[in-house]
C-alpha cells in the first residue's frame, strides 16, 4: 500500500509562489496571532493549485490566555474584561467570536484541518477537560478536521485516547516526541530537536527515521516548524521521491 503524504511548512517560509510550486501543504500561522481578512484568505486559495492543501492554526484567543507573550502581536481591540475571558478553551462570547473568525478563514481557504495548539500551562485538570468538552461540543465544524496538540507529560496516551475519540479530534504530534493516539489522519509537526529547539536542522538519518514513522493506513500531513523548515521539507520530499520514483 502506497503511503499518502503531503509535506509543507508551518507558515510561509518563502514566497507564496515558491511555496505553492514546491510543496503540497502549508499551515497558516497568521491566524493564531490575528486572522487575516476573508478576502486575503480567498486570494491565497485562488493563487494556489487546486489540489494544494491548507490547514491553519486556531486564533490564540481560544487556546492561550492574555498573559501569553504571543498577545503582543494581537491587533484586535479588546477590553480588559474581554481579554480576561480569553484562552483555555473557555466558552464565552470572546472564544465564540474567536472560533467564528477562525472558521471564516478556514472556509475561505477551503482548509482541511484546524490545529488547536495548547500551551504547556494548559494541563489535563478536571476543569480544563470540562472546558474542552463544552467548547468542542458547541462549535460548528463544517466538516473540518480538528487537531489537538497538547504539551506536557500529563497528557498521557491513556487519558488522550478516550478524550480524542469522544470529542472527534485528531492527535497532533511531533513524531520524534511521541506516536499519535487514535485512528485517522496523521498530523505531524516537527519542532526541532530536542523539542522546540527551532534553530535545528534535521540530518539525513533523521529524515529517514521520519519516513518510517509515516502511516500506511492513514493519510499523513508533515509540517516542518523549524528555522530551516523549507530546506528540510525539500530534502524530505527528495527522500520520498527517491524511495518511490514515478
């Protein structure tokens, strides 16, 4: 059985033209800081080949609270009270609005998946699990696959397996950190080694190891998220082509 795989980068590491020419996938990062106008997202969709795959990162107002340094890039005019309602998958007017804006961008891109990257401070406490259940039960999905990428040792496979199945979520992972839990789409994000060492450049041997971690049963989306992401993604594509010529 042939491996189904698309390879790309987290964000536009190079020009749009070159990204659309050389890769089959990009994860939009701008949506995490401040979603673009729908017209901008539609233009990106029109510029890309018809079979090009977009995914995107959910707006930080859903996942991160206002103490996060990433809020320095937020342009949305929110009051202190509204900022106090943001983050941690709470369900309120602010996170509802944030999801609606994220969803608007996803539909304009004809995206295949939305990533929810939780900060390390978001652990699997009873309160946080309750918030997740409420949030994901309430939001409209419009056929999108929703990817949850937790961080921290508390998110064990034993805990995640029933939770992801219950909430119909895909487990997003760095494949050098852990094996994804559950069935279906494999959503791999490579953050450098050791984890989150973004200046890292993957060796040829590590790219060969990555090849062995791809699923034959399910489609694979492989996204490099390091300073050398475009170079490493091209090298990985060449490796795949060498192993599967034609």
